[in-house]
């Protein structure tokens, strides 16, 4: 049994989608952000010292970080369907996109989100975040030109990892600036697993 410790409005939404695609039996333990601070509740620290989500428990192991969770679960349950063969040319691209999601892609989006939440005038961060979003998302947009998915023209863990990025981009009103990413986002949203995961997450989100 896989247990996902899920925090509303967090990266763990991509792990719900992954679990739906894997077809394995799983359960979700849901946690809610504080309505004032938007921080995770202290109960999550009982699962992992950082008190963040996603975290999974499987066979006595506690695994944090969505990229690590994605790689582990796919290698174990869906290596032949959600990842290119390890000896293929696509595998390197697959790994790069998985890690791109939690490195180059998310940083400027988070910076922009923090600036907007703070509401104060900045001398550097606001302009830097906007510049980096244009550069990084412009690169992603170019890489998606003429493609259905990121790697090998089929859904992979890289797309599931990137789904959270395109949703942030949409929520921040930036998606329509990048036509290929926008089309890619629509394709991802049409997957039955994505639809099921989105409905499940909405049911678990008490802040709605």
C-alpha cells in the first residue's frame, strides 16, 4: 500500500496524478494549509522533519521530494510505460525535464508568487522574476514546438512533473504568453488520470 501525505495547493497534486496513472492501490492522508499564513500544518513534521508535501510511505520507507517520488514509483511500477528505456537516447532528456521542473522552471514562478503575496515594492526581485520567467518559459515553449509531449511523443513522468509548472503559469496569468505551453497544458488536462486527480484534489481541499 502506498500512502500519500497530501497538502492542498501543493506539488503533491502531481503525485496524485502519477498514482492514478500507475493503477496501484493507494490512500491519501490530507492536510490543509493555514488560512492566514498559507503554511503547512505542524502535523506534517511528524511524517518528515521538513513538514512539507508530497511525502509517500511505502513498505516502511518515507520518501520526500516530488522528483524522487516520481522517479522511484515509475522505476518500480511503470518503467515500460511512463519512462523511456534507460539505454535510449530519450532517457537523458527525460531525466533533464524531471529535474528542470523542480529547478530552473519553478524558481522564477515562486519568486513572482512571493512578490505578489508580499505586496511591497521591490528594487530587484520583481523585475528579475519577470525576466527569468520570460527566459525559462520561452525555452520550454520552444522545446514544445511541434511536439505532443516532452519526450518520445508519449506521456511520461516528465510531463507529470511539468504539469504543476504549467498550472502555476496559468494561475499567475502567464500561460497565454506561450502558445506551445498553452496547447501542451490543454493536452495534459484531457488525460483521464489528470481529470480524476483534479477532482479528487478538489474534494480534499477544504479551503475552496
